[in-house]
C-alpha cells in the first residue's frame, strides 16, 4: 500500500519529467536542423528569413520587429510565463516549499551561478566582453533531464528531482540577472504603467478572478509596456506567472459533494444507444466537467495546458532561430583561444560542477539540509556536470549581453562545446553511480 501512495505522489513529477525528456529530443532535432541549414548552400536564405519584418497591429498603433526579435522578445515571454508558474508552484507546494527541503537546491544553484560567472570574468577581465558574465550561469532543464532519462534506473529518482529543483532556482536567478544587468535605458513612464498593470493582475488574483482571458489581456498590455520600458520583455512572463491564482474555485469537500450528486443523477439515465446524448444527459456531463475544471488550481491547470506548447513549440523555434551558427571547420580552432569562448566553456564545464558540489557540501556541512535519499556526493557531482548544459538560457542571455555578431558567435561556440561535453561527461559519470531501487 505505501508504494501505491508513493507512486501516486510521484505521478505529477514523472509526467513533467516525460514531457521535458521528449522536449529535449525535439530540441536536439531543431538544433541539428538549424546547424545543417546554416552550413548548407541555403545558409544566406536561412539567416535572411529570420530578419523578415513582421508588424502586429495597425499603422497608428503597431509593433514592427524582425521574426528573430518576435521569437526572442515575444515567444520567449511565453517560455518565461511557464517558468514563473513552475517557480511559484515549487515554492508553494514542491521541492522548495520548506526551508530545509529548499536549502540544498538553492545553495547548489547559487554556487552553480557564482562560480561560473567568476571563472568567465577571470578570462575576460577588463575587456568589453566581461559584460557576458551571465552567459555561463544557466542550466537547460530539458537537455539535462534528457540525459537523466537515458540513465534510467541507474540513478535514484531523488537526484532527478534535485536537478529539477536546482534548474528552477537557476532559472529564477537567470531572470533576476536579465532584469538587473541586461537592460537598456529605462523609461520610467513605461515602468510605472508596468507597475500599475501588475497591481491590476494582483487585484484580480485577490478578487478571485480565475478566467485566463483576464490574465491574457492585462498580461499582453504589461508585456507591451515592458517591451517599451527598456527592461527585457521576457520578464513580463515571470510577473504574469506570479499573479496566477493558486486556490481552486471549489474546495475538496465541495467538489466531492457536487460530483457525487451529478454521478447519482447520471446513473438514473438509461444506457441509450448511439454516439449522441439528449440535452439533459449532456448537460449533466458538462456540469461534471465544469466541476472538475473548478476543482483544479488555475496555476496547475495553466501550467499543464501551456507546458506542451513551450516544450514542443517555443523552445524548438527558439533553437531554430538562434542555434544556426555558420562554422568554418578549418578556422574552428581560433575560437578556443578566444576569451569569450574559453570563459563560457570553462565556466559551464568547470565552474558549474565545482560551484554546485562545493555549495551543496557547505549547506550539508552546516546542517541546513541533507543529501537526497539514496544519493551520494558522486551523484551530486554528476548532477553538477549536467548543470553545465546551458544551451537555451545561455544562448538567450548571450543575445542580450553582446552586440557584435562575432562575439555572439564565439559565445555560441562555447555554449555548444560545453553543453556537448557536459552531457557526455555527466552521463558517463552517473552511469556508474549505482542502480535505482523500485521505490
């Protein structure tokens, strides 16, 4: 009986894990396709396509941006919205819900951000490229969990949960870095409008408004204002996600009573034949459907609905638009003496595992937390290596940190090299970590 209960408790995580794993595969395919097209005879056409201008709105009030900007400023706001939902859920009811449970992934994530940034700064000290210190701070959860999936039962499930929590804290840190350090000149008028719209969203939450159209409409206005404020518009996603209600419209007891009443009514109907129901029976089924809908937390409902769109849509499109780097293989060696490439490569490959392991060890040593059940320090180190798979967020920050296409190319080479090495090395190390039990 206890094992059945544990399986039920672990089901939401496993569903999330499977989606992330599948998304990692799609992301790899999109990345390889982008690289193939960027180094094919159609390279110029491929790069020109992403610079195509697209206007949303009318002549008097509209936004005109390239496809590349719409993806990085618009679609990625949807990505950050889901990140915001995940962060809120984890802090309210997940692995970050209590101080002791949260201490280990938070400490590990902080170390996994500070040490890589410091290593990057050492390589780029007093150079214009030093501004890119935020690039090696990020972890790509889809790719990292994809490697975990390949390992199967050779590692404890607790390590996969630890990696997920660590990556979510890592995402929160990346968002703060973007908001505080990678902004252009600020428009205080627009920031005032952003603050006012955020208050409207919070008020809607407090008043019990649960319809997604309210949050979509006000959230879109907030995104436009943030786009014109100088702060990167992707932060809008986090702000909107933080205001989504948690409390369902119907509490457990109320839902059970209502569902039982509807089921009793449904049992009184004849079995009937054919695929169509009369209005009364259909009305009962729809009422039951609405009751199930209202018994779910709006936050979880939106997260469940949006996750597939982000994993199988937004992230692969982002990879297609940003991963297509044209490489001259004969001149590839020049990148590995470039301080930007070296700083990112060493930051992700050395800084990430070193920072995650050392800060996790310190947190356990200070008795702030315990190691995840069934895990070892070797396993934590392996997770630290997988944390060096930066990819999506690292590429995103590199587009904000650098203006020069040459510097961005150097950064992406470092990101690609580090992510590939981290994935292979992390897999090799964790594969010898020991078999997971059937918990």
